[in-house]
C-alpha cells in the first residue's frame, strides 16, 4: 500500500463522513473480492482468477483470453448447469471481513456494483437489490444495483438473460442505453461524493455515463485503485475524478477514524425543482444596448440580470419595457388584495418577460422569489421554501404542467406566499375552471394579447436603436406606433414575427447557423434542441445524455458555441433552453423536414426509454405523441399540406414500435387525428389508415380499467363529418353526417369534454355547401333540426361563460340556418 498524503486522507474522510450522513454513493468493482469468502472459505475471484478457474476446469493451459470470451466457451463446453454451478459456488458469500463490513454498513445513498456476488447483501440485510433488467420503480435510499447480474437471482432458466458475463451477453447489453444510466448519473450529480472502490473503469459504459463531468463534479468523484495501477491508467482515470493509488485497504481503515471525528454538518438545502432568485451584485461593463435588444427580440434572450439589478437601461437606452397591466396586478398583491396573478397570452406575448417584471418588483420589496423548473422534487422543495416565515413568491410558467404541485402549495394555507402563473390562452381555456377552483377568488388575470398605446410607444425607440424597423425605419415614430396598433392589431407576437421574418434578420440568422446545419452530427443535436426549446423543457447535462452521447454534445457546445448559445443556456452542469419565437420559425420553415422527423424520433425514443422513472421525460413523451404539439414543427402553409402529411405520417410510423407505444390508445388516437386533418379524404389509403387508427384507439381505450371513450368518439365524429363532405353519394353523405352529429350531441352535455364538439360543429356549414341542395326534403329537414339543436346548446354554453370557439359556432350556425330557411346559397365560413 502506498502511503497516502494528508490531502488524500482528508478528502477521503470527508467522503466517508458524507456517507455517514447518507449523502454519498458507493461503486464497487471486483478488486474488493479479497475481503469476502465463499462457502469453501476461499476469497472471491477477480475477473482474471475466474478466467483461470474456468480454463482449469476445461483442461486448458496458458489461455490468454478475457473473461467474456472464456465464459462463452465455458458455457458451450460445460453447459448452463456447469456455468451456474461455478458461479454459485464461487460467488455465494459466507463471510465478510469486519473492516469491509463496516465500510458497507455506512449510510450510502445507494450502492452500485459490476460484481455478481452477494457480499453487499450479506452485510446490508435490510437493503433491496436490483439488476438492470428491472425498472427502478420502488428503489429507496440504501438499496443496491447490480449492473452485470446478481448471483442470488440466477437460475437455469434465466442464466443467459440475467448475467452479463459471456461475449453474447456483452454484445446484446448496454448499460449506457438503459434507464439505470440516467438514474446513476442523477445520483452522482445530487450527492456530495461518489467513491469507486476496486474498480478500474475499463468498462466503457461506466466511463461514458460520467464522461460529461465538469471540474466541480470531478472533485466529488474519488477513484481508489491498486498501488500496482500503471501511470497511464491513472492519467486516464483522472479524466473522471480524483485518483488515489492507495488501494482499498486504506479506505477501509479510514472508516473508524472518520467515524470518531465525524460531526453532522447541516448543509443548506439544495433545491432541485425550484430556483431561488437573487438580485445580482454587479453587472458586466461595456454592454451593447443594440445587441441586447436584438438578442431578446430575435432570439428571446431576455436580459434577466440587467432587469433585476438596474432600471432596465444601458446608458440612456431602455432595453426593457414594463407592462402596465402587470404593474397594476403587482400593486394589488403587495397591498394584500390578491394572492395569485395569472399571465395569459399566446406564443411570444411576453409571459416570461412579465414574470421577470414581477420578480424584480417583489425582490425589491424583500420577498423570497422561487421559480419552478421541473416537477421531479417540486413538492419537497415547496415544503422547504414555504417553511420559513419570509414572504415568498412562487412562479410557475406553463402552470398546466404543475397543477398538482400548485394545489399542494395552496393547501399549505400560508398567508405569506403569492403565486404567479403563466399559460397560453388556448391552454388556459381548458384548465380555467380547474385552476380557479384551486386558487379561489383572490386572483387576477392579466391578458397580454394586446399592447397598450404606451407600451408600443416604449417599444418604438428600442426597435429603432437596434435597427429592427426594416422598411419602416424611415417613418416617423407616431406613424410606426399607429402601424403596430392598427395594422398589427397591437399584437406583440405579430410584431416579433415581422422582425424575424424580415429579409435582413433571416439572412443574418441563416449565415450564423449554416455551418452548424452542414455538420450532420451536430445538426441533429441542434434540431433536437429547437424541438425541446419549443416544448419548453429545461434539462441538466445528464438529461441530454438520454438523447446523445457525450462527444456529440461536447462538439456542439464547443465548436459551435457562439451559435448554439443563442438557443440554449450553457453552464457547468446544465444545458437549458431558451424559449423563443425564432426557434419555432426555424424548425418550421428552415430546418429540413427529414431532419425534423429524425430529431423528433430521437427525442421521443430517449424520453420513452426513461419515462418510467422520470416524470419530466414522461411529460415530454406525452407531448411528442400529441398531434397538436407535433404539427407545429412543420410548415403550416396550405400549399405544403402534402409534404407536411407525409412528414407527419413518417414520424408517427417511426415511433410506433418504441417501447409500448403501439399498445397505447393515445398513440392511435393522435395518429387518427393527424390523418383526419391532413389526410386526403378522397384518397382510399388515407381513409383506410384513419379508420384503422380510430378503431385501434377505441379498442385499446376500451380495454383499460377506466376508459375515456368520449375523446375517441369525438375525434372519430369529426372524421365522419369530413368523410361526409368528401362523399359523392347523396344518401351516404347524409348517413355519415347523422352518425357523426349523433356522437357530438351525445357528448355535448359531458362536463369534462363538452368544449370538443363545438370545435367540430363548424363543419356543418361545409357539409351544407357540398350536399344540402342534393338531399331530399326529409333529409334537409333533419339536417336543419340538428343545426338548431346544436345552436341551442351553443347559446346555453355562451350564457355560462365566454368562449371563442363557441362564439364562432353560434355565429356560423345562425348564419347557416338563416340561409337555409331563406333558400340562399351556403358558403363555408373561415376564421
């Protein structure tokens, strides 16, 4: 054993102390087998020793082969029984040396191992053990994970599938691609220390799992190797952590000493699902106001620190404008008149901008401000943040993703917290009753759809300074303000779209991203980042390893950092995405459809693989199955409908066999919805595929314990109405209409889904324009009756609360019924 330095011993003591507190991870390799004995009293074999024993049993001399090759040959010569008998006799532990037992008995957060033996279980009697063939459901702190298999679970029946030992096992197994890799990375990231003991890290999968580490993480990984380890191996291992070539014995002996001097250190709580806001101490000098304005209006890079720490200006130039409606809401909250503020608007209406405005106002009044970034540990984070006596503000962007957590927060019954929520208008319509039921009456809604005249006046000099007025640059200020107010409907999204679609901006952006798009490897990463950007997910670096290997990510971030940084936020431990209108514009109109389909498939497969143990990945998977989410990644121009249909079909077919997707009713329903909207209703193949999709959706939903058949029926009704439009037969078109409308009428009373039928009802006008004049009098009478029935329901719904699609329905049906009764021609309405 090499004598350790004081620094090495001190660092090891800190790691052992963290293990005593339950805040360290242990990884064991075959080098610790010398501290355990089998049923015959022999120490457990290393890999090379197991090779020799197999060779001896087969009568082979001087065989120079690695363990997988020898094991494969042994399995063939001695049979499954022979291999199982050898493993059981040599790896079933009967005793463990006391120092090693003391080491194993520490309160490790989890123990991981590539060993097959049960020495860990022999000591840690109350821990459960898992293998990578199982899902991480039910795993608790202190449990053990065997990456290569576990002797206690081996039988003749499962030998070939349950132990990664032979060449064949290694060929078909990959830890790196498993859900456990993601789980293991999270444990390393969230623990104070990780100790690798008796392990050389020659297993490429383990090396790849932690290969995207940063300097801070490397200082928390301790790799203890044999004194005989070569200088080259130590140099390689140093890429992953701090290497001690003192041998395992030194680590085991330090346990007793570390326990004596240990005193529990109360660490500050580390939030993982909330971020705590603070006003920055100082700002970078020499900031370019023009660049700040350009970056936020084109790339969506909001000058967060500049806004929080100052007055929103650089020199004499404002780089931030305040929303007056939000100022009023903040004043109400500060006076104690309301507890919650909802910021509602469509894409790019300034919802995030508004939360920063509120964040600044509350921080300046000494509130503690927290932002929800994911739902993984959100309830626990909320409990800790809400436990102090300080006045607190909680911000939930896209509140529909945090409904349960918001309800949990409200139930804390604290008078000290204020809740700020954002959502898109269409989403809020769906969740409005639910969220209002949670929040109660003490809230206000800020509709951000339209800019006030004063807000437009504040924006004008910002655009002028950055040179973004394009062809309007020569106009007077009051004329530009009038243009935004009247021609653009005082809409911020329409103004931003005008900016990003201008010739000058498009050419500038394309020139910046062109080198990246020509790199096939990096272009996939870039397209995936745009997709996750649009879907508004924030991921740590280890989350990205679900979709790409470390080299691809490093290359993208290093070689193209200046371009990629316009779309992602880079830090030492995270790659999180910016939300911007430009990302959607790029993915829809600039990125090639084939690349978009491939990127969508990559993200869907990665999310599916990890959805069982990671809620964020589960939500991402659901979103990528939904037609309403996927359609936005392709050009909406009607002249490209055929191209869009083929791209969407290609995507949905490509993900069908991913995990259990083919067995999910939601998948078939979304595929059917896509075909009913983009499919050629006059094309027999498209119609047949849609029918198959809806039939699969219905039957699979019906087989569930709590089926929701209403949803499937509703979309199938829409499809039937579209078939009625395309039908050339008088009676067939009428029968299809009656079937579809009957389903609508049966659902329209349903409290949970009654908003769906009104959206479909607009098809009535199109059906009438195609077929009404060809029907007989009885058919006309029954069609008119159905129209009047639906109109009555729509009017009743409007009396309860305003809703845009219902307003359109009532308007369409009123006009349609009037035309039919007067015998005037019917033309389908468009909105």
